[in-house]
């Protein structure tokens, strides 16, 4: 595993997924802050699916 990670670091291709288990209110705060930094579905998925997910998120989280 360590050798594979070093190979990925050397090639500059690293994709990380971080799972944060928290309650719903903290999740909403995190998503709001990411949105303010322009990290949201429309910037990560710039297609019709990303637009739909972004619109749904606006309806689920107040003041998103």
C-alpha cells in the first residue's frame, strides 16, 4: 500500500475521499462554508446533473 501511495505522489495524481460522520446541523454548516468557497455540485460536476444536485441542495439547506 505504501509503495502504491508513493507512486501516486510521484505522478501528481492523487484523489482523496474523506468521510466525516457528524449530525445534520454540522453537515449543513460545512456545506454552506464549502459553497461560499465556490466548492459545490456545479463546480465539481459542470453538467446538467451538477445543476440538478445544486438546485436540490438549495431546497434542502436554508440560506444555502
